[in-house]
C-alpha cells in the first residue's frame, strides 16, 4: 500500500494546486470585468452548480473505486497496484459520464 499511498498523495497535491490556480485566475477575470464595467454572465452560477456536482460525483466514484479495489485485493489474488489503478479509473470515468448525463438532462429542460 506504500506505493499506492504515495501516488494518491501526489495526485491530491496536484489537484489542490490546480484548484488554487483556477481560483486565482477566476478572481482576476472578475476584477477585470468589474474594471471594464461589464457584468458577469448570468450563466456563471449555473456553471458553478454543475462543476460542484461533477466534482462531487467524481470524488464519490473515486471513493467507490478505492473501496472496491481494497475488497478485490483482499478476496482475490489480484495485484494491488492493478486493482487500485483500474478501479479508480473505472469508477472515476463512470462517475464523470453520470455527471455529464445529469448536466445534459438539466440543459434539455
């Protein structure tokens, strides 16, 4: 579990850095928009809702992937690295597809 833990830590660090950089860029865009006197788009709050929904569903998928991988390594003779990486990517991808379907269904209304 040592190598898997270090990979997950590196992934979390990169995700946190991406989030912080994205927040600073968004803040800068808002400051520029206010200085120009333009109003921010009304769709921004709608986009924020879907991005948080997508992030939440994605994290649930990754959590399920880790849980299923842990069960697989205990109950089968599957290599732990293969189990963890495959289940994280599988459930993470499925969760992003589900989030996309929710978003598309909401936009159709």
